[in-house]
C-alpha cells in the first residue's frame, strides 16, 4: 500500500485543492486536475464533494481552522501577555508573506475569485475575518486600548497590506517590523 493510499480520501482531495487553488487560483483548477492530483476516481471525488462550491468551501474552512488553531494556541501559551501574541502574529505574517510560493492571503484571493455574495465560500471568508478581528479586539482590550473594535479593524487592514508587501519582495523582518510599528501607531503605544 502506498503512502497516498494510506491517507484518507477526503484529506487527499483537500490537500490537492489546497495546493492547486492557492498556486493557480480557484477558477483555473478543474475537477479533473484535482482528481488526478488526489489519485481518486471521478465517482469517489464527487461522493466527497458533489459540487465545486462544496470543495471550495471545505478548502477555505480548512485554511481558516489552521490559522485559528495557531492563534488559539498562542493565546493559550501567553494568556497574560497579549503583546507577545500580537508580536508573534506580526512575525508570522512576515515569515509567511515572504516565504517561497507565497501568493497572497488565501482568503483575499478567494474573495476576488468568488464575487457572488451568496457563495458559501464568501461566508467562510467573512466569518474567518470577523473571528480574526474579534481576536485582535480581545487582545487590545487586554492591553487596555481604547476603541478596541475600531482599532482591531484598522490592524486587520494593516495586516492585509503587510501580506501584500511580503508578496512583492520585502524581507520578513521588514514586514514584521513595519506591521508592529504601524500597529503601535494605531493603538497609540
């Protein structure tokens, strides 16, 4: 039995979608490409994901869960140090945004490719971004920052810009340092 066959089918399909959707774009990747990459039959593929929208939504939900798990773990590790969590996030954005193969925020990219407001993937994107903003807001509350909800939205916009800066050639430290400096200016610290 090969390593491919040992991995659960749904996971193989999601892994193929994650790699291809991120690298090539959601609209550019056909079911046939994913079927080949996941080493499954069409019948098996469609048993797990009857429509492309189902797969796109599962892909986005998996990406969201990955980031949410990482942030939750940092918050658990530093329950009384919100500044450490925010600095970790800035460093992570710098590292990820400057890593080989980085093609921008997968949620922003997907939103650009899914213009229909009622697409189920758009709901996942909106929920994830709202979750991120709420986490930032809670961390700012812990720091005693006034207008934390407004400032959290501003920091989210700054994060979006930092990801683009990494994508267009800045060094990870530059991105992280700029994100921290901009964040400090926004929160007044």
